[in-house]
């Protein structure tokens, strides 16, 4: 049985951690920490947790935090970089949901995040938590950099095909679409209902900070250097990411080859579901769950593949994968506390 | 451990039964039955259940159905009335989610449903499954008529106040609002995205078939005869019911009196949460969960109460309450298999 | 031909004024004024106006503003009270879209708006701009207090029935529902997409500042003093208000009586459409247009009327009615510049 | 002044024709025709047209139809192919909104539409109504095949860049996203609110019937043969298409080159707006209007262009462009009856 702490519980990542950890059979205690709202009863801020989480937020205190088995940081990029270092090597397994410890190259972080990077010695030791592709390292890791939402959907769908040489990564175009919850819980013009509703938009054109993360992971897991085109669209819905990737296929590769490669790669991975036949694939397939559904098909007119990855951005793209990583670290079955059925509607 | 069968699994009520029963710790086996799609692999119709429910739909066969501990009927009103009678008294506990066995007065059924009623002898024996108000009878029941979605939200919020004489039921106005999933999974003009989206509408003005159900239940549980005004609105969202009820309060009754009455009534009921202080109350509080949140406040300018009941129409308003009733019948804790945290977003 | 100025053009009311005035055949010039964004090219803020409104915002300057024929103030309540007084009696017709000049009783304003009221001598002279009910006064008015969105939908539907004694205003319950644009363009938690989407909520329970406005107008136009119960709900859609009102009918009054009263009252009013037969009535009927659709029906079980008023809150509930009032003041046909067909979807 | 007829007025294309033609200053008469609902009062089916279009639908009768100046066919693909031939050359200008007369190659039609093609001699004479690119032919045309919604958004954004050799069409990936109204008004599983809402999906993967139309038009207007990858996504909103296209740029081409090419191409075209600087571009920019907004940017990391086209699928993608074509045919300014300001929200 474990004691877990969540720093930054009031964000959407934090709320999803609570949703799953509350019923996690190996978690005997879960406490919530904050930098600014000490003493506030959590359910008074989040009415859906009435009678479930009627405890006060605690002040971030390293002496206290050291006593937990696992500490999740669900604070924004630029915050965790400063917040977590004092806890490193002091006891708890650390799982960071921000982008602060993912990029091994500090210049990349500075360029894409336009913030000061985290301490290099911690970045070096951090393990990239794409569970299905890094399980062995995660098992040993003291510090996990949980992947971004877009990279999770993209990488899980394209990595097997790149690794097995079925697609040509030299012209890889990734067109990703996300629900609005990915933008977090801070009210902004971009998340203002009247202007977001009934409005599909493209944003950060060619400039999304997940670009270097995807390129780094492609190289890390397949030894292929790819320069990707990656764009992101904001969809008027709350949850879900669908990433559509396009690449030429290698000579003679068929839809069947792609499907078999995906099936073979993921045959022992409970959260990756390979779709082999579909007219339509939507984000509702995975809503509220930790599944990532993947699909690939060759367009025989053009010899290009259309590759789909679908996740719930808040679950497999954030809190769910974080708990999955915790399970791996703790030698628990990956599905522990995560085996919920998607809501669909 | 139990074996359960679901008839009508392809409806939204059926899908929610699957979502919860799949992880119910006392259910060792769950099978799905259909009148028209025998042999169809369930997950080929509902992709969100890939790798979860890859079994074929079975033909409705009474000899087979008799062997289950519990049979849920999630077929539409007018269908269950004919479908279930052969199973009555033949073994399984029966839980019907339709409106066919709720109204004790056959003329009411004919008038409001404009269909032929179910056999009177079964209607007579059926127990109205408003769990919190009928637990003793449910425990003994072989046949449960699960309440309608609107009646659940309305009754749970107003019954304590009527029973304790705090509000005057002679001028009770109930203005209810529901997400679109309440209309079921059959595509119609009323549920056509382009015409439902961005369109709040009132429908079945003064003619909703849940009117006699609410009036019957008020009398059943409080011995008060009320003639209610009840209207229903279709809200452009998928899940959730919020019912706003209005009634004059009895002399001198305050908001505190209303809150205390609700708290006292429901203090031992895990799924009813009493809100005592709120600026805003929304359906997202209970989304995906079996909670019903209730609230009541006196408007001192008018000496009238505003009473709110909020549920997820597919859970506490359908499948969740059905499983809660099964738990009661089976002497399990009510929360067994149902203790999920609301999704909020 | 007229010159018009808009103060507060960046709010949703302002944007709708621009949408209609841009094509108004009697407006030869329209300029936009701001307190804080002088010099900003309007279409750089609002891309939908590219090539349409590529002009800079001008600084609010009374000498300049005096030269316009009409000045619309679309600034928030609490701002207009201070902003407009220097312009009163200096030339332009003034039309204020805020709540600052509607309530004749200063204590009411202080109590419900919790702000300092506007100068009493201006409030006294201001004319309440519910066009269909106050046309004669509007024609002479130099200062118009444009009605609130909720009051417009409510009053237009209930006033004829109260005035003609068909309903009993002593138990009048008004349950109103609005799209999110009514909350304006300032990002807040309440308008944050992820928390507003898929969430129907009730807010300001019994405390909405439109309550005294409705009661004042009922008395002003019917000489009846009513104490109303009024609640407001936030619907996950952008535009539209549907107000459902409930009241006992006077002895023997039928649905036909109600319909005929509405038809007779509004027979010469181009923007009020009386629905006489409907299973369902939704806000999409009036979307983007200046129509207000009204409907009333007697529930013969209870002898209570259900009365519906539907508007686009940004048009008939704000900018459209303001222009309609300007047309009246300027002796133009009411429909000038406003005869757009509703979008429906 | 013109007399116009609409066949298929009950579809969404038809409703939008009515919305604009009702206020078109050169249309003195507009009549609605139907194959199956003769005599039905139009506003009894579509409440938003109450007091606006209270006329009965007329039976399709060629003798009658011949007397109109313009006949719009807004019937589905597979229907117009049979419906219009008897009217060809009999008087009225014909404008068909379906896909039946767009593809010059009959085999393409059969392959992609899986229906019997229209008579070849009419297809041959039909003029493709992409107004900005085919104005001269449209002016002379008796029969116009109005472009599809996706092709309109795609072609208007990419044609200038292909024609001027700024992008390499040999690897052109087009990822398009549409609101649900593009699927028409017939209730289906794919347009069922509960399953469409909160669900972004890809559909007809690599198999959309607009593929040959886009390829044909690229060749027709630029003399370049391209084999495109084209996919379509269904976005949970009603109106709007955003097409994101990707292609390598020719040596040394910059964002400035792309912008200038677009600006130069469209400098005299009132409905095409070139965006030269944007962080975010959304469909709300054009909502309800006939604008098409275009944008292009070079990603200097990859030397690939990201090209955006945004339209309201029901306006510039259907009814609006049809009326624009009528205006050209009738020697009216293109904007006649179409100069509405986008709604934005």
C-alpha cells in the first residue's frame, strides 16, 4: 500500500489523478498540495468531489513531501522546473506531468518553451514515461517525465511503423486535433466558451512545443532522425485528441502490413488497441479511459499511409499514463486502478 | 458471484450497464441479448468496447435467460411490456429500465404512453426502484420497475420537503432540463446534431409521460396528493438532468430548515449529496457517476422555495440506479461497483 | 443619413451593433470608441471583420462624440453610469445597453447591482426601450435604457396575458435559460469552455439583477404589482434565451384565449411572432435575428399556463432592439437594417 | 428583377438559399419546389421562417419551372442527375449544388459516388462554379455545377500557390475538418447528437468523393496534375470548414512570397480575404457569411508550407457561392444580396 501526494491538484491533470487514485486499490492515502490555497477544503472548490475529497489543501513542504511513496507534480511548465529539484533523491518516486523534464537538449527547451530550463543533472536522469516504449527504464526510474498529450497520441501510432521501416519518415506530416481541456483550467480568450464553441481553429502554427519532444522520441525509440511537420487544432469539445499522420510507405507495403505491425508491437500492452477495420474513428472510443487506439491504412492511389492515434488527452495523455507509470515503478500490473470502461457518450 | 444478462444492450441504458457491470466485483459473468442482431460481435458495433466486449449478441431465449441471477431489460417502453412476462417468477431477479411497469394505474399508462399496458398482475407486483425511498421493498422484490430519469432527479429533491411539510405541494411547478442522451440512440430529427446543437428547446409541453410517475411517487412516499406542473427542456449536451422545482414554503420555513431536512433524510445514503451553500449548481458535478446532488433555498422576497436535483440521466437516472437496486436485492453494499468519481469535465 | 458612434465596441453587444449597422441603409458613418485601446485596428482584434472594419479604435472624447446623431453605449453596468452623463442633452440620441439606467428606484439598483447608481436626474428622464410596449415614449426619447436580455424574453411573452387579465400574476414563476454569450466577453471560470461545455447550471439563485427590472416593467405596462420568482440557467450554447413562465390562468381561460390575446397584441409588430401550435419550441427559431417568438398554453390538468418567450439574447436582447429603438427615434420603419432571416442552424 | 425557383428547399443548402435570396434586392419572387411534400406550408416545417416563408411547397413541374429566370437545385447527388436534364436549354439558368455535374470523367463519378452518372452531354456543357477562378465561363454559362464544400476551401487556398509554382504539388497532403451540417439534414447514426457531440472523428478515410473534384480543378486551373492525399474529419460543431494543406515549398520560397501571391491573386475578389499574420485562425471568422479566408506560412525547419482555407460550408461552400454565381451570370456585382457580416459568435 502506498501514500501518494499530488502537487498542483487543482489543474485538470490533478483532478484526473484524484479521479483514478481515489479508487486505486494500492493507494492507502492521497494528499493534495498547493502553493497558494493552503487550507481550502478541496470540495468547496470542486463540487463534484463533495463527500469524496473534503480535505484541506496542504502547503507545499518538502519535509512532509519526502514521506510519500510517490509524488505527482501536476503544475505548469516553468513551475515544476523550480519546484521538484529539492525532492529529487530524497525518497519519493517523482512523476512530473509538465514539459519541464522531457527535452534532453536544454536549448530546445529554451527555444520552444521560452522559459528557463530545469537543472540539467535532473533532466539527464529523468526517464521519458511513454510506458509502452520505455517500460524497462521506467521500472528503475526515480524521476519520470510524463509525456505530453499530443506526443503520446502521435508516437504510439507511428513508432512501430517507423521502427519497422514501413513508412518513410523523411516526409512525415502530423495534423493533430485536441479538445479544449488540453489548454488547462485558466480562463483565457482562447478558452472562452463563446469564442471557442462552434469554432475549429489552428493555433501555434508550426510552433508547438511538442515538436521537439516528438522528434526526440522518434530518435530515442527507433534511431531514426525525422524532421516533422506538426500542427495542432483546437476542437470545440472538452476531451480527446485525434492525431492524423501522413507519410509515404516503403515499397510495396500494404494496409495489412501496417495493421500486423501494430498488432504485433502491442500484443502484450493492455491499453493499446489496434483497429484493423473502420469507416470512422473518433475520440469517443476512448473517452474517460486510459486506452490509446491506433490505426493505419495505405492509400493505394498515392502510396501514402494515413495513421491515426486517439486518446483521452487527460487520461492516457496525462494522469492515466502517469498512474500507469507509477504502477510499473511499483511492480503492479499496469492496469491497476485504471481499468475503467470508456464512456463513449 | 452473480451471472447477469442484459436485454437491449445496444441502447444507452444498456451501454451504461455494461460500463459498470464489467467492473462489478460480484459479477462473474455478463451476457448480452438482442431481438434482432444475433451473432453480431458487440465491439464491432461499439468500438469503445474493443478488447472489452468482443462477444456476440445472443438471441433472446427464455430457457437461457432463466439461468441468470439477474436480468436487466433495457428495451424501450412498449417492448418490455411484452418481453418480460414469460420470465416473471422463473428464477432471475428482473430489473426493467423502461416505463412499462412503473404506473400502477393502467389508464394512466394508456393515456400518457399511448400504448397497450403490461399485464396488470405483473404491474401490481413490480416494485418502484427509487432506491433511497423504497429500500425495504426492493430488498424483497423479484421485479423492479426502475424509475424514469426525470422522476429520479425531481423526487429525490422534493420528497423530503413534502414529507416533512416544509413546502406546499398545491402549487408545485417543476421545470426540468435534460441532455440529449435521454432521447435514446435512435436517430431522429429531434436528436439530429445540426438542429439540436446550439438550440435549447422545450418539448412535450405539459404532456410528458413522467408526470403521472412523479405524482404517483409523491403520493406513494408522502401520502400527499399533488397535481404538478411539469415541463421538460432539451439541452445541447449529452448527459445530465437538472430539475428546478418551485413551491411556496410553509409558514416561517427558512433555507436552513430545508437544508437540514435534506441532510437528515439522506445522512445514511451514500449517493445523495446535499449541497448547503452554492452560487451555481451544474450537471457536471455528477457526470458519469451515480450521485444525485440536491439543494433547496427559500426566496425570502416571495416565500417560495427553489429546489434543485441534479443527476447523470444515464447513471442515477437509469443504469446506475438499476445496479444500485440489484445490490440491494443481493444484500451487497449499495455502492458495490458504482463508486466511481464524477468526471466533472 | 446618420452618423453613429459605438462606445464599448469590443463587447458582444458592440460587435452585434457593428454587424447590423454596417449594412444599415440609413447609416452613412459608424465609428468605434474605446477607453483603453486607442489606435488599435479593430479587425486586428476581431479577425471576422477583416476588410470590413479595418479602422482604428478612437479615444472617447466628448467633443467628438457630440457630433454624432446617435451614440450607443455598450459598456458594462457600473461604467455607463459614469460615462454617459456628460453627453446627455448635448446633441446625440443616447442608447445605453447596460443596466445602469433601467431601474427608476435607486435603492433597487444599489441592492441588486451592488454598485453606485447613475445620476438620478438622468435615470428619471431615461425611457425604457422595450420597443413594442413603449414606442410612443421612445419616439420622443433623447436617452434610452435598452432592456436586459432576460426581461425582453420574459416581458414580451407575459405582458399581454397579465394586461388582459388572463393569468394570475400573484404566483408567477419564471424559469429562464440563456446561452453563454450573455455573460460577455471577459474570460472567467464561469465561461471557461471545459467547465461550461456539457454542463447545464443554475446561477445567482433567486438573486439575478433582472428581477427588479421585470417587476418594474410589469407594473409600468400593466399597472399590476407582481412579486415574481425568477431563476436563470446557463446553457452550453452561445446564443439564445428561452424563458418558461408559469402562472395560474383566470377562470375558464383556454389556450385559444391566450393565443388570441398574443396575436391581437402583436398584430402590427413585425418582430414578434406568435406560435399557435407547436410540439417543440427552440432558440434556433430566432438565431441571429431580431425576432421574439412567443407562445402560451393552458395545462388543463392544473389550470396553469406555460408561457414561452424566445430571443437571440445578443439581438432582440441587446443590439437588435437598440437599433430597433434608434429606428423608432429616427422615424424609420422598425425593420430598417434588421430584416435578416434567422440562421436556424 | 428576377424570378427564382429552388428545388430541394428543405435541405440545408436550400434553407441557406432562402436566407440570402429572401433579402436579395434583385429577386422579386422566390418559389420552393419539392418532390414529396406538395402543399406543405414551408414555415410549418421550419419554424424559423414563420411570417417569412408561409407559402406552400409546390410540386416539381417542368412547365412551371421553365418560366423562372434561375432554378437552383439543392437536391442530393444521385437525384439531380435525373431531375435537371428536362430543364436544360429550356429557359432558366440552372445552378446545381449537388456533385452530379462536377466530374467531367464519368468513370470518376461512378467510382467515387457509386451512382449512375448524369447525361454526358450535360456534364460536358456544365461550368464549374468556383467563382473566383472561372468567372468568365460562369458569365456565359447556362448550367453551373456549384463546387463542393471541401473543394472550395481547399482550392481557393492552394490554387494560387500551385499556379505560381511556389509549392510542389507532388506531395500535397490535405487534412480537412468540417462541421456536421455538411452531412445534411437526414438523421443518421453519424449525425446523432449524443454520438457526434464531444467526438472528433475521421471518416471515409482516403475515400472521400471530393478527391477527384479537387484533382480535376487543380489541373483545370493550373495545368498541373497532382495526386493528393485528402482526408476529412467531422467536428462537433454545426457550421464551418477548415482545410489544412501541406506541401514542400519550391526553393527559397518564404512566407512573404506565399502571402504576396495570395494577396495579388485575390486583390479584386471581394469574398476572399488573405490573412497575413495570425497566431490562430478559426472557422468563426467567416460564420454565416460568404467569405473564404486564406493563409499560408512556410515552416523554415522543414521547408514545407502550411496552407489554410476557411469557409462556412453552407455559404461559400454551397448556397452563398451559388448566389455569387447567379450574380455573375446576371451581370450583378458579386456581392449583391451576400454582403452580410460574419456572426463570429
